[in-house]
């Protein structure tokens, strides 16, 4: 079987068109959703993610407040900026790009963000509400993966889903969302990690495999069953002298061989990445609606 490619850019474009129309309707009521963006230091990957997020805001009409700070900024100054944004009515969402440079206390910064503006869904209040199934901002990458599955016609309810990776950004929250008693959940989920005894024993019986470990070729063709759905969250830079910039991006999945066995597969780039940004836009619009007292 040769897999159908899940075009994350296409799904994202459809959702962004809907959001753009909604932002236009909100503007007629005097509501302009705003996102405060904080990038500390000059990590090239973080810079390109933040630029992509700000460009996406502009495209759909969300105001973005850009804050690019030197890596030498103190914890106190960074906390003061977050506090300022918490109190700024023009800002509905606060995004502090992770990871912060060494020397800054990231958990403390996340904790300082007003949970009502935590459009990343990283604040413990939102994480806790998500786990117990209360209304909360869902983290963008897990939510984007679920939206992509739904848009591709994949049945989540009752599916055996194996997530490889137990990180706080993807593995843990995705597992929580997929086991919720809801029309986006009801799956049977296994989370595998570096101490899992026989990884392929698990992945081989999965209807859906999600790879979120940050290492190329972690999932190979022999590790997936025929017809499986394969979601690749990895974004890894590998040296490539044929490219002008000297590297290319690959996921965690050996795409060329796995696509011959799967029924559906996401590419890297152009798979999960555009969905993550789309869900950030979605959360920011939701936050603006809530702040305006609109019932959401
Ligand atoms: N770093 C990698 N992914 C993310 C994300 O979704 N949000 C933030 N704030 N930082 C990240």
C-alpha cells in the first residue's frame, strides 16, 4: 500500500480561512484579537518558528506585539514583561517561545502568564483542566494533530494509538486528549519512551502511530502495520551539502519506506507544523471572544 499524504498545509489553510472570516466579523464589533510574542536569544529554529507565527497572525488579521529580547535579559525583566502583557487589554494571548536560554527559569515564566491568556496551554491551570476534561486552552501541537486526523476522516474513537515520546509539549498532553470521553477522544492510548522494552511490539499493533521524539529514523517500515496512520511530529535538521543552507529538515519517521506501508502519513515539513501555528491562532481568537464576554 502506498500512503495518502496528509497535507497539513491544506488542512491549516482551510482552518485559517474560517478563522480569518471570524476575525473579520469580530472586527465589525470592535474586537481585535491580539497576541504578545516573546523571543529571547537568537536560536535559529526558535527565530523561524516565531517569524512564522507572527506572519500567520498578520495573514488572518490578528494583531501581534513582537518582543525580541537579548539572551542577557534578567529573569526579573522577563517576568515584568509578562506582567505587563497580563494587564494589557489589547493582548489576548501570550506566547513565550520555548526553550528559553540557559539561566532563565522557564517554569516560573509560564506560571506568571495569566491562564486566561495562556494560548499555548502550558500553564498548570490549563494542563490540569485539560486532564480532568474541563474547558481549557489545549496545547497547540496535540490539538493540531487531532484536527488533522478528523479532517482526514480518521476514526479516533476505539483506535489503538501508540505515541512515541512522553514530552510535556506533545506526548503527555496528546495522550490525555485522546483518552477523554469526547468526540475527539475515546481512543486506547499507549505512551512509549526511552525506557520502553520493545518499542516495535507496541508500534506494530497500532492503528495510529504518533512519533514525537526528536530523532530521525526512529520509526521504520518494519515497525508499523499495513494500513496504519502515521503522524510525524519530529523536526530534525540533518546536514545536506546539496542545500544552500547546508541542512534539510526530516521528521522522526523514515518517510520513504514507511509511506509504502501506511495508509496515511504526514510529511516533514508541511505536516504537523502548520497545524501547530493554526491552533495558536484558534486559541488567540477564542481568548479574544472570552475576554469580550462572547459565549464560547
Ligand atoms: N517551542 C516549540 N514549540 C513551541 C510551542 O508550541 N510554543 C512555545 N511557546 N514554544 C515552543
